[in-house]
C-alpha cells in the first residue's frame, strides 16, 4: 500500500513540475532529499540548481537515490560548462 501511495505521489509531483512552478530553496531541498532521480531530473528541467556544500549535504541525506541524483547533478553541470566553452 505504501509503495502505491509513493508512486501516486510521484505521478502528481511530475504533473506539477510539468507546469513549471516557481520553487523556493526549501522546496528544492525537499525534492533533492526525498525523491528519486526522475523527479530531480524534472526539477532540473525547470530550475537550475547550483552545486553547493548545502546541496551536497541535502543529496547525501537521500538514502534511496543519493548516488544517482549526485551523478545527475554533475552531468547537468558538465553539460552547462560545455555549452559555455
């Protein structure tokens, strides 16, 4: 039952992020610390996230997806740097 609720929550959050809402830092931190890489990828499509010590600590606290999320953040950062060159 809990897994089903999480899946529904993920679907709802993806639909919400599709609307490109303005998100404050607290909302971003919650997404980074609680959700998986699919939600974070949707977040990164609408909002730039600068990799800071606080962001690293927040992602490190995500027990389920921390490695995948950090990889995603670093990949997006590398793509941004390549575009600037």
